[in-house]
C-alpha cells in the first residue's frame, strides 16, 4: 500500500512495539510499518517463538538499511514478565511511540458447561490480563512524553457473541470496554487510542483454536474469501500515520462475504 510522503514523515524514527509479532497480523504489521516509513523506523518485536522473530528481523534488516529492530521472547499470558521485558529494553527502544497490542488467541469451540478450565485461563490471561498489563507498563511513559498511539486488536467477537465462542467473546468484550474507558481517561492528553475489530481473517488463528487441526481450521473460511493479515496491517498503519489531531477510534472490518459472525456467504464467486 502506498501512504505518501506525509505518512512516511509522521512515522519516521518512531519506536513501535508489537506483541504477537511472530506470525499473522503482528508479523504483517511489522512489515507494513517498515514499508510505510521506508525503513526509517525502530521496531520492538515480541512473541513466544524466538526463531520466527529472528527470521522476521533478518528479513527486515536485509531489506531496509536504516531500520533498527530489537526482538525477544515475551509470552503476555505470563503477566509478571511484561514489566521486566519493557524495563530491559535497550535505551534506543525504551521510548515507545506506538504500541500494537496484537497478541491474542481463541482456544476451542466448546459450549458453556464443557469448556476446559485451562482454555478459559489461557484466553483470559492472554487476551485480557496480559493486554491490560502491557498498556499499564507503557502508557505512563506516553503520558509523560505527551505523545503515543495505542492500537488494540479487538474483534467482531467483542460486539456480537456467538455459540461456541463464549469465553473468547467475553475476552474481546472486555478489551472493548477497557479500550473505551482508556480513551476517555486520556482525552486530555495527545495519546491516541485506536481499536481495530476484524471479522474473518485467515491466519493461524483458527489453527490454534482447533488445537492444530488444519483441516478444521480451513473449513472455517470455506466457500468465501476471508481477509488476510496484510489487510489488517494496512488499517493499523493507516490509523497511526494520520495527522496527530485525528483519531480513528474504532474500525470494524469484514471481507465482502461477511456481514456479522452469523452472516458469512459460502456461495461461489466470493
């Protein structure tokens, strides 16, 4: 996507921290920021899989001569590790300008009454408690420096619950409520709070949800054409490269074959 010179100027030399950067939307967002800023940017990449982070870092540093990349393991479900990770950032990366709170997961499609307790804990630890701790660790610095963007990866599941998604939907409703309250709390500062709410996006999301069953994951998107990670990455970068006085507060985005969690067209031609 072409952003123009103004967007590149607005992003130049900013420090961007992305959680869940080893795949999917997080990985695509790192690439999109690098492209939009013509490599004149600093990226902090975190996730659980160090090998994938290294591969992404190598790709970006070989493609852009001016880019700076720091990467390390961070599992946001381990709440106590989050402040430690942020406090240990090299000095060049400490002043975070843009936070992409992307790490999240859905696990299973069991109905209430038969949901595994470990799955409940994992989703809430990652999608809610970890997300909140990342914001709590980074927001004070943004307030003090009088600048910053916080991008929250929500979901249509945070607007419309669906059967088999009770826990995941509850976590995304929590994220939406937290994000809305946060936006009101920082309204007297220049910090921008942005929430992106995707519908069907084909990444590793469904594979994780179905415990690694690729066939079941593919079936979720069968008959239609879902969005891809790059579609969401473009929206994220577009939102963060607007004029400082412009906040794209909330964006709900579907593929053309979808209108809600219950309306996903599976006919031919989409």
